[in-house]
C-alpha cells in the first residue's frame, strides 16, 4: 500500500517538478478519505490503485465525507470488529517453553530444599539421641507425665502474662508516642522538654530490664511512700512500661522523621496549625509506616512479661518453677517455653507478612 501511495503522490509531484503548497493542500482531503473509506473497508481502493482522483482533486465534500462518514465507519465498525477478533491472545512457543522451564526449575528447587532440610533434621536427631547423656536429659526435660501435671498450672499463670502484655502494651504505645512527639517539637521554647525526653529515652535504653524490675519491685516498697502500691505485679508492669516506652518512642520518632517536610509545609499552607499538621498529616503516615516494628516490640514484651516472676507474681514461668521445685524435674520449664513460642510465632509471622505487604505496595507506588 505504501508503494502505491508513493507512486500516486510521486507521479503528481514529478509533473510539477516540486511539491507546491497547492499539491500539499489537496493531498490532505484525499489522504483523509483514503483513511476513512479505504482503510475502513479493508480494500483501500483509492490508495491501492495509485490513481488517487480524490487524492489529486480533494474538495470540501470529499474531506467532509472522509472525516464524517467513512472515518466514523472505520472507527466504529470494521476497526472495532478487528480489535474484538484479536482479543484471543496466543503465547508464542518460546514463551511457553520458558514458562515450562521456570516451573521445572521451581519444582527442582523445592525438592532440593526439602531434601536438605530433612537431612539436617535427621542428622541433628541422631546427634542428640546418640549423645552419652541423652537418657538423663530425656527424663529431666522431656517427661510427658510431668508435662501433663504442669500444663493446667502453666496455662493458669499464662493468663497473668497475657493481661500484663495487653495492659502494658496499651500504656507503652501511648507513652511512647508522647515521648516521640515531645522529642520532635520545634522552637527554642521547647528545648527543656526535648532535653528531658531525650534524657529519659537514653537512660532507659541503657538500663537492663532485670535491674529496672529489681529496683521497682524491691526499691519502691522500701521507700514506704503513702498511697504507693507494693503489689509486685503492678510494680513489675510499671517497670515494663518505663523500659519499653523508650524503645517504642524511638520507633515512633523514626516514623515521624520519615515523613517528608513538604507534607508539613503543605498542611501549614492550607491554614493548619503545627498541632493540626502533626495530628492530621504527619502522625497518620508515621504510625502506618512503623506498624511492623511495633509488632516486633509487642512480641518482645510478651516474652519479657515472664520476668515479673522475680517479684513473686505467679505467672507461667513462676508456676513452672513451683512445680519443678517439688520433683526437681525441669519439664515444666520447657513446657512454659513452648507455650510462649506458640503465642509468639503467629505474631512474628503476621509482622513479617505485614512488612512484606507494605514493601510491595510501596514498590508498586501504592499507599504505604
């Protein structure tokens, strides 16, 4: 078609010696008619013949005809039918072969991974079972009779751990967010507040958890302050809140600082105050970004609730200690550890899934 079109246009141009403006002007209607009528009908008679009467003598009616009727017919009729006819996509043989290769490679990788995992598990099992002290270890740590006796008491104590995790977790989130906001306040007038918040965070980040618990559980009652509780459960929970608030505040602060300053500037340009910009613009984005690390801190808090047992609170760990002290069998300790693992693994997997989901949405350009 392009050769015939070239011959038709070339013949007219050769007679004149050069393409004059009149020739270019009259070429437009013919081309429009050819695209409207010839292409729409699938024959392209005017263009294929190369004579192009309408190409040479395109007038207003031809132009109107080509644009209004033939072109509209081509756009709505035959071209639409051609698009519908091409909907049935057929992948090439090369692509099919490549996809088959990838599936075979994935199956091969899965089989290799399963075989290596099984071999490692069998090797560890044989190493442990064939060790010289295995029989004594099995009776001391893997006794099913003691496990059945200790399970009700351990589960009863686990309720205390869950109550501590939920109650302290809520207070930690609120106090940690408050510390993060105080540390990000702007202006010289807030310098004392920023210094106090920074000193608090630095102190409790460096203080070991066990020392904080001992100081709170044994030191606070020694002060004999009026109206201050001496309950080891409440004092242990207060120690958890004081320590974990420092960790959580750093997580929140990193989320706040990850929000681009243009977000705050845009909010201020719309008439929002600094407090409103923080409340409605910065904090929603910051909290959404730090949800996975917050879940990891919650998992750590769940495990550390067992440390309140040093004050005499009967949780799952202390219940296991009481049972083990009766028979000098440490199976209850192992049972308490397994209970904590059962509770921790789902939270850990949920945190990993949420992290991967947020990274995938951020990579694809969606909302974080």
